C-alpha cells in the first residue's frame, strides 16, 4: 500500500523530530496505580527506546514491578508556543535487558557512544537496570487541529485525528 505524499512528509517530520531527542518525560505507575512522571535520557535502538535507570528512582521500581510506560518528547518552550508545542507521546511495552548479556553489552556500547562518558561510570553501578521500551502506539501533535495517531512498533502508520474540531463556547 502506498502512503499519500502528505502523510509521507508528515511521517518524515515526526521521525526527524523524534531523532532529535535524547531525553524524554517518562510516565509510569506504581503497583497501586499511582502515576509518576519523571525524566530520563534514552537512545533509540532497533525501533525501541533504551533507558538505563537507577533503583533509587521511583520510575525504575515501577518498571521492575511490571508497569507499562509512556514517553513524551516535546519541543522547547517559547513564549509564543505554549499551547502548540510539537510533541510525540508513545505508549510502550517494557522489557528489562539482562545485565552483561550480549544484548546489554551492545546497547550499553551504543549508549556510551551517544550519551557520553558518564555511561561508562554508570555501567559499574549494579543498582542500574537497562530497559527496552517497544512502542505500541503514539500520537504526533504538530499544532492546533494537527494531531496524528501513530501505530505499529515502528510508529510508521500515521492517521490524522478528525472530529468535531475546536468549538467556541455558546
């Protein structure tokens, strides 16, 4: 199936936007369902987001307890875009990558190359866990009335969200 040129351009814009980010707002829930919003650096690896997180952080304990996660990538705030900031939200499935496995070693090498030498020190701390967050679905918001659902593990299917639109108060 061929994607129309407009959707193709929007998808490229969305993918470029996501590739520009190395940090995300991370949303998890604890076992009682209490939400936790936090921040984490990540790398993209094989169509997933990889995060290396300390047990000192509540989000790590939530992920170890089986929480799903959502990531928010958002453009910097300026005075004129507080309501229309471009952003991508991604709902993910979470899996821990076993420490010192060949996969862990490969991802950590990539992480150090992309995020810097701090990763070399963090690798020696055994309270850190490496997680792979695989996208299930997402949403790309380009601006007012410009919201698009993203589907698939590669987030490569984009659908404009249509509805009654914005309405003024009667």
